[in-house]
C-alpha cells in the first residue's frame, strides 16, 4: 500500500495571527475546487520574518498570505520579482515560491473591486472618496483606477500624507484618465456628493469613525469599510446617518483577496459567494 503524497503546503504569516480566518477560507476554496492542500497559521517574531519564511520553505512551503506587520518585509523579500500590482501598492500580501525564489503580488485591491462589483456598484465614471493614506489606501488605487473610477480624492488626518500619496500615484503614470488628488479630512466634502466613500483607516479597531464632515453622499451613494465585524462598524453607522444608500463592511474584500491568491497559486478561480455566506453566518453566531 503506497503512502499518499504530502499535501501542498500554504500558510498565512503575521503577528498576531490567531484571529486569521484565512485557513477556513482556503479550506473551503480547496473543497470547492478539488485542490487538496494544507493551510496553517504561522506566527513569526516581529523581527524574525525572513527566518520564519526560510524555515517554511525548508519544510516544503509553496505560498504565503502575508498580513500585519509584514507586508513591507514581504515586498523586500520579493524585490525584483514583483507584480505591477505589488510595485504600485508598495506592499506584498501574497508570496509564491517559484523557480527557487519568492514572487510577490498584492491582491487587496482586486479583492475590494470584486466585492464592490458584487454589491452592484457602478465604478465606471464614479467619484470616490478614499479615507486614509496608509498602505491599505495605496494598495487599492490601481484596481480602482483600472475599474474606471473617474476621480479618487484621498483624505487623511495628516493632509500632507494624502497629498504625497496622490502625487506619487500621478507620477507613476498609471491610469492617467483617473484624477487622483489629496487633502485633509475637513476637505472631504464635494458639491453634489461622492458616489462611493471607502474607509481605509483602522478607526474601527477603536470602534470609532473617521472625523468626516457631513453631506458626503450623492443620491444612491455607497459607503464601504475595509474593516468588518459581526455588527455594522462605526463608519457604516456614520455613513447611514449621513445619507448613504448602501453600507458594507470588508468581509467580502477579505474573501475576494483570498480568492485571487488562490488563483495565483493554483490556476483555478474559486467562487467567493458561498465562502462569504458561510463566514457571515459564523460571524453572526459569534464564531
């Protein structure tokens, strides 16, 4: 009787990592697509990312999802073997071991856009307010622009940071048809309102909403929080009170970016819908 071959090995690496839903997501993708795999949580010391990744490769690891605080470390590790999405995002959340080296990509923005389209939002010609100027915001600029957004205005508590991000995006020369500007939170209002407001800050970790002025939403506009939880986030409540017609959290983005990672690794694109539904039910049940 022959032994079954070892399962292809993948993991999510971060610190902390116990909260990650990635193993559950990828297990459901594997079952759905018939691609058996082993997917673990990998806790790495804050100053020990490279060593942890090297040990993972030595044990036969083929792919890693990368979460905080290691996306810049992953970017450096895959230098010279970065996708255009990763280069423009300045960070890597998906590592693939190929030809004896790590290759890096960033799937966050693809996950966001796929979820916005799932929600029925029209991005072609849309005016978008992007709240926050950190890595989360930077990672979604290219996919939003390529989806056809006409204007993206980045606002941040420190206006100079938003202006610098907008300037670096314009200097990249990618998607010049999308006007990208930056400013302060107080400057977030637009005559007629925005079609879509995206919260790319971590304000939800403190159960708080960004300090935004009222009157942000055009008729029929949507608000999207990259954070997620069992209950509507503080930003979603703020947006609904300010007239947003639709509010959504980032659980669909989480599943969407994982689906893109799965596709990069396995060449098969899973269906995120049933996985998202299962996760939503688990959240409601307090799991």
